C-alpha cells in the first residue's frame, strides 16, 4: 500500500503521505474485483481529492464506500447468526424457515453468497412454492 501511495503521490504531485486507520479499514474490507489496477486507481483518486496530507475515508472512491456501507447493512449482526443441524439440505431448509422464505437473508444466515445459496437450492430441488 505504501508503495502505491509513494508512486501515486509523485505522479499526482501532491504531498499526501499517510492513510488513516479508518481509510485503511475501508480499503481492506473492499473485495477488489479489479485487483491491483483498481487499488492503484483508488489511491490516485484519494490523493487527488484529499485536502490534507492524510487519506481519510471521505476521499475514497464512492463505489468503495457504497460497497462497505451496503455490506454493513446486509451482513447479519454476530448475535443473529445461528447454528444449523443436519445435512446440507436440512440446513438450507432451516435457514429458509428462519428467514421467512427470504433467500438472501437465508444465505446470510448460512454465511454463503446468495448465488451459491441459489445453486444449492437448485441442486436439492428446493423451491419456495408450497
């Protein structure tokens, strides 16, 4: 991260030499679909928009902040996760029941992505139609 900061600082021509702890947490929490190139661009964006010598979360690219905010809103709080008993099919059905048929919420309760959860439902031929 420091190497990206040093290179970007020189290319942009601004004296920004630190990343705040909060900004670093945001960067670490982001899933980085564009990998290294996207990280470099995020650092450049932050340097360009920073008015201080330290990068704060408010100068990070909007899609990073939106992703972090969305993730924190959709993840179940730790006390809402539950342990399910039985084989995978039983756990899928239990999660659906606990989530009142909401598949996205059921996937979250199981700690899996929504797309993976949908594939598992299809594999076991589980539908919500009664």
